[in-house]
């Protein structure tokens, strides 16, 4: 079975992009795309923490 749900950050990012394109918000694109960047940063942090844990576990 395949899970095809959308994440909270992705949904928030899509809402921000739609609001920016319709002119409802006047934020910079950096703030509009922040929910997408947060996902990447969280993933990188998890990988780094895992690598550090594996390194010191030896």
C-alpha cells in the first residue's frame, strides 16, 4: 500500500506560494519558501545526529 499524503510543511509551503502569487501577502520569496527549507534542514540534522551517534558508539 502506498502512502500519498502531503506533509504539514509542504501544505503550508503551497499555501504560502499561492498567497504570494495571488498578491495577498507581500513577503519575500525567502519567507514564502521557508517551509520547504525547514524540511531539508530537519532531514540534514537527523542524518548528522545519526552519524555522530554511530561514530561515538564504536
